[in-house]
C-alpha cells in the first residue's frame, strides 16, 4: 500500500523545524512542530518515532518509481537522519538539530517530494477540513454520555472517535492513510458487530456517528473498500447520512423562511 507522499510530509516538518529559534529546547520545539501536549513525553516520542520512519518510507517510494534516482537521495536522507537522531536529546538546544537541515538538504528533499507528487498526486487536506472533522467528532463525544446507550456501545463509539481524532492530530506526519485506517476500523466494527449496529442505528448519536464517517470518507477518500466489508453496512451508513441530510435540509428551510419573514 502506498503511503502517499512521505517526502512531502517530511518536507513540511523540516521547513517548520528551520523556523524554530536556535535557543529553544528540543522538547519545546517538538511540542510545537508535532502538536504534542505540554510535558507529554510518551506522546512526543511516539510521534517523533513516526517522523523517523518518513525518510525510509520516502526511499521505498523512490526505489519503486525512480530506481535510478536512489543514489541522489543519500545526502538529504543522511542529513535528516542525523537531525532526527539529535532530536531525541530533548534536554538540549534546537540548534543541534537545525545544523543538519541546511539549504542543500531542503533542496534535495524538495526534489524528492516533487517527484513523488507526480506519481502519487496526494491532495493535501486543509486546516479548515481537519478542523471540521474534529468538530464533528468532538460534538459526538460531548453528547455521548447523555444518550441511553449501553456502556459497551458507548465505549466502542468513544474508542473509534478517539482513534480518528488521534489520526487527525498526526495528519502532518502520517497523511490521509492514518485517517482512512481509523475510519475503516470503525466501519468494520459496524460490519461485524451486529448487536452494536442494531443498538445505535436508531439513536441520534448513532446517526451522527455514521454521518461523520461518511463525511470523513468524502473528504479523505478511500471509502469504497470499507463500504464493501458487509452488504448491510453501506445501507446503514447511507440511511444515517440521509437522516442527517434531511435534518440539515429541514433546518435550512426554516432559516430561509425566517429570512423571508424578516
């Protein structure tokens, strides 16, 4: 499975890294770049570990699509790996990391990202799209406890929502693949867990859960494989989306009538 454009994602991180002040601590710099919660060391190291995979992921793609260009990538790969290794020394200053991210490194990495973009064509998600997805999922989380669902059903929904939210937070590192995989697992749960599906199918929170999945698939793509997991799941999700759309359309109609009256 293609991982999108790992060189492009790495380039974005490197360009952010070069803007960080030299005297900032490595810990603070990673918290800023990777969106890590303050003083959450395990989260920082987990995300940094994912970043450290990007050079090799990029090289896998280069070897597949541009085997003659493998040798030309050695400089930027070596420099970035040195920077990332230095970046594990979180008590030191950021200039120790930046020293490896020179102009030549950035230029070679830009070339690699451009080459992969030509064959991958990954469309980047905007911050507004990511924020909209987060908002929909957080709304469901906030409403979840108020609904009359079993404890197990609430736990299942909460688990999948949190997994997708984590994937959204790590989008700049993992790209759309993480979002798609987390969403696929949620649809898979609906496909194989009939008791859960039947319990949530006629509840407002269940409808919002399914509608949110449809919305995310519409933005991130990759829905078809998941929707083919079970014949009854597409109808369930489509029914839920239809219900949500009817509610929205009804609300919009009321707003239009109100505007006419005004």
